[in-house]
């Protein structure tokens, strides 16, 4: 590859990584806008997954054909693990996340989700007895101190419901961290796009079964047209496109470099939440955001991780 084409590829990768980070985060904005029309988290999630299903089904069929050509089709055991991962990573995590968004501002939601690498580190410590270096403990302390700072400020500004919402979002982050910790071998063997396509299809089935058990199907019909428009935008621009953008960025930049751009997500939401939703921004919230990002940056520096994230999933957050 010539220097010129290499430079162009890198610029394209940077644009894709940055766009993917912002679009992933913006799903919280769209969910908040849908809540204004009287729908709840289960309706928002069911519509999002239903609209994204055809896109991920098409991706799954394409990747299945490619996997067949290279002899990397899932085994029966793989399908069982894919089912577990789909429930953990995109059903339970998304359900808790959208539920939590009913109670917390989008800036706090994204900061809590951004703790994901630190949760993966703790899973490695307690589940796999992996050693945690001093710098990693420092990164953990800094990250969680920043979240506590922002949470205390939101308690003052928003009210006590922030604690319940924060607990739900933290549950979403833990669920997705388990997904990441368990998916490493499958990603190596099947490829990230094949795994995410099938996991999303499993998750969609779980969400729709949950909905049919909890609600009459008619409750998804006859809603304001804005709810459907926002759900379609969430499915395309904040679910499917970020996945493909991120994978393309990883191919051009490498997983480590692409992952660094995930910091744009929480920062963008601080200002998008204020601009689109009218959420308040205080100096303490900005300081806390900077502290969290600093802690995650310490953890993501080369050689910092005892428990590396799966390469293709390192820069994703739940939902």
C-alpha cells in the first residue's frame, strides 16, 4: 500500500471510529425522545430490535456464507454459547440500560457504561484469578471516583431516582462485560460480524418473547408516528451502522487504536443531552466526566491490561 493510500485509509478509519462512537451513544438520546410520547423502556427496546432484525439477519446470512467458504461454521456447542451471549449481551444489557434511562440523564448513563473495561478487569480478577497491576488499580479508583462525583451531582440536580436508574445501568454494564469476557474465543473462531449478527437475532427473539409475555401485542401498534420514526433511526443509525463502522475502523486502525475513539461517546452525550434534551451541565459533571475518561485511558494504554478485551469488541459499550 502506498503512503498516500495508507494515509487515506487511516483517515477513513478515524472517521468511522469516531462516527461509530457517537452513533452508539446517541441511542440514549433517541430513547429519551421516545419516552416523551408515553412509551416505556420495553416498548422502546422491542421496536428497536424489531426494526434492526432484518439488517442483522441479512448480515448473518452474508457472514454465514463467508464462514462456510472458509470452514468456520458454528458448531452445536457454539450455537449454545451464542444463545447465552445473545441473552446476556444484547437482551438483558439493553433491557436494563433502556429501563435505567427512564431515571438518569444520558450523560450519566454513558459514563456508567463506559466503565465496561474496568468491569471486565474485575471479572478477570474474581472469576479467573488474574493478577491486577498497580496501574490498573489506580485506573479503577480514578474511574469509579469520577462516576461517584457525577452521580452525587446528579442526585443534587435530578433527585433520588438517579440511584435506582444508576443501579439499572450498572447492571447493564455488568451484563455486557460478561458477554465480552465470554466471547473472546468465539470471536477468534467465527469472526466478530458473524457473532454479533447471530447474537442480535437471539436477543431480538428474547426481547419479543419477553414483550409477548408481559404485554398484549396490540400495545406496539397505534403509537404516534414519531415513536416509529425514532425507533427506525435507533435501529439503523445507532445499532446497525455503528457495528459495521466500528468493525471497518478496526480493520483499518487495529482494535487498540479504534478503541481510543470510544471516549468521544460520553463526551458527545454531555453536550448532545444539553442541546437536544435540555439536560443541565454543571462544572462538577464536566470534571467527573474528565476523571472517568482519564481512568479508562490509563486502563487502555498499551501494556496496561492484564485482561485484554476481545479485539473486535474492545471498543463497544452495551446497548
